[in-house]
């Protein structure tokens, strides 16, 4: 294993000078720094994590806070987590994953222990009880999601309100006049989860603006619940010809339920969804969808955090525009 003394000997400097170059604690000449960096690359030297943390007062670890609450779709959440971990490694950081519902206590415990340099927080609620603490911690943070009052925080996410709007705009352009939104499980709305609430807001406002009949139905993530919601939609809205789904596990069961009730997709009923592209493409009937940009959101959240750690100013709000891909599940409103 290459040691700091090997780097010092190769660069023709003392071990302490190499240490200062790594930690930045004392100024050294640019020429000496370049010589040390060249020796580090040539020898393949990697500082020991503990020694590096002592030298720099950083742990080179980020906390990713994802409370695995009921009603969330874990596979999609894990896509965000993989993106964060991959991007953090590109910045020579590891990730500590916190999945328990610990609220303020968990955040304070991690922040006070010096285990992590900074935090990325997911599953953000409109009135999230963690926000007052996040605003006062001496560790920088980035939220994947937007609370009702994001001032003073750094937030990034897909523009879910615009995603709800885009789904309805797509159906309206195809001539549909009666639409329904099948949403996430009820507990997601009871917690006032920000992204879910914003989809409803965008869907409802756009349907109203176009003069469409519309309704919203939370749905448990089971085939039986999908069947019940399909029956309820057709009972309450017999003229229904367009459905937006914001609940990945029930997209296929909903299509099957509507077919069992006599409606074929897309001849009688158009379906759009907010879900990952790879999921939309693999359904029996490929589904028109707004993509969930988990890879981009995760990597950009890490980039924002790295800048904050280096005290570089960053925007408070970063909203990614939705991208709709038309597939086989949507078509013009039937003439009958």
C-alpha cells in the first residue's frame, strides 16, 4: 500500500508538506502542489479515510434521509438512492442511508456525531416537522422535494404540479372531456407529501381551465384496490375517457380492471401515468407517461451539496421540467 511518505519521497518534499496539500490547512506554492498531485496520481495514493477526516475536519460522508413510510413505492425511491450514492462516489464521498422514521431526533443525532458532512432529505411533506431543525443545523442540506414554505432551504425535484398539468393537457388535446386521477395511497395525502399534493393541484387546475369534468381518487397499491377505483370512476363518471395514474404499482391492474369492465385501452379509454420510463415501456400496453428523472435529480442534489460544502452560492429552488412521451395507451377521444 502506498503511504504518504512514499508520495513525499517521490515529490521531493516532506510528509508534512503532502499533508498540508491534502488538507489545505497551510499555504504551499502552486508548483509544489502540482508536483505532489502528479506523484499522487502516478503512485495511486489514496488517503486513509480516518486520517483524511482528521486532516480536513470532514468525514467525506453524506447522509441520505429516506424514511420508508407506508404508501411509498420503494423501487422508485431506491432509484434516487442509487443516483445519490453513485454521484457521491464521483466526489469521493460515501453515503450513510437513514431509513427509520426518526424525525428531529435522528437528524440531530447524526449531525451532532460528526458522522456526516451534509444531508440529503427525501419524502418531504408540505409542513415537514424536520424543517425548523434543518434550517438551524451547522451541516448543509438539500431537500429532494418542496415544502409549502421553501424559503431558506435548498430544494430540487421534478415539477410535479407541471407534470399533473401536462398529463391533462395531453388528454385535452386528444379531445377528452371527462378525466380522472388515480393517485397514491391515502396515507401519502394524509401526511401532506409534497409531490403527491402538487400532482393533484396541477391536474385539477388544468381540468378546470379546460372545462373538463374531473375527479381524484387515492388508491392503495393493490390490484383489488385498483378494481374498486375503476368501478367507482365509471359509476361516478360514466362518460370517462381519460385517466391519469400517479401510482406505479396499479397501472397494469387498472388497465386490466377497465378491460374487464368493458373498456379497451386506448380505443375506449386513454391512460397516462407519472412513472419511470422503463416501467411505462414494459407494460403490456406501453403507457404514455411523464418520466421520473431520478438519476438527474439525485446527481444534481449531490452537486448542489458539494457546492454548499465549498461555500459556493446555489439556487434555493431547482424544478425540472416534465417530459411527456406518447405511447400506445393514449388516443383521440372515441366518437361514440
